């Protein structure tokens, strides 16, 4: 009998998940500094690391994930098949809503031929966040409507997320994400 050499797909995916978890852990344990908090590059790197972890998690756990962008925040969510609704994705590495300080301007843009036709600025002004509440018995739950989807097949809604410091003249950093999930950081002056 000849012995097989190489790795199985499961072993490779496990290594990718562990690498993602370690990188998220490193980013989250970096010392909190006033300079880091004001750096658009740091926020872009943090988002890209969290996104990479979410992509790995979706692939390995066969879970559909999404990202909901707010004015100065973003939130990862997962699709609950039993209840047929989006729920906040809570993990020790990604905990709830990630706040962006007001000194950093953050703007997402969907990209691709289909997404270019949708006017993202044309939101209904009457649908404020506090009105998107589901009531079940005594519990009130804010409804989550992700703009970006991270599929368990590895596909991601193509988008870009731009970070810019409004207080100091600093370079703009954009996180570009393609349909196959590849992440690219681009710095512009």
C-alpha cells in the first residue's frame, strides 16, 4: 500500500480558520492608543481582519453572514434559518456593533454591474433605525438588514469601504472586496 501525501480540504480550512482567529486576536489586543483610534489605516486594517475572520467562519461553519453598515458603525449578523431572520453575530472576536469614532469618516459603496444601478443614497427618510423594531411578546428587537452578504459558498457581495480622518490630513484607505471574497487595502493621498 502506498501512503497518500498532502492535506485534506478540511485540514486546510481548519488552518485558515485558526490563522483568522489568531490575526483577529492580535488586532483586538493591540494597545488602545489615541493615535490608533484616529488612524484611518488602523480602522481599515481592523475591518479587513474582522471581514477575513467572518469569511472563514462562514465557509467552515456553513453559515450565511451579513454586514449592516450604519453612519459611524458596522455590525456582523448571521441568518437564523429556524426563525428566518438576521441576528447579531456574537463571537469572542466580533462582539456586537463596532463603533467608528466621529473623527473617522466611513462610507461603503456596493460595486459591480448590478449594484451600480442601485442608488444607495436614495434611502427612505421615514425609515429611521428606531422604527425598524420587531416586537415579540415583551421583547423588542431591532431588525437587521445587511447590505453586504457573506455566503457559506465563499462568495461576497462586492463592495468597498472607505476610511478617512476628517480632523487631520491623512491618506484615505479603502478596503475593496471582490465577489470571491478577496480583500485589498488601497491607500490614496
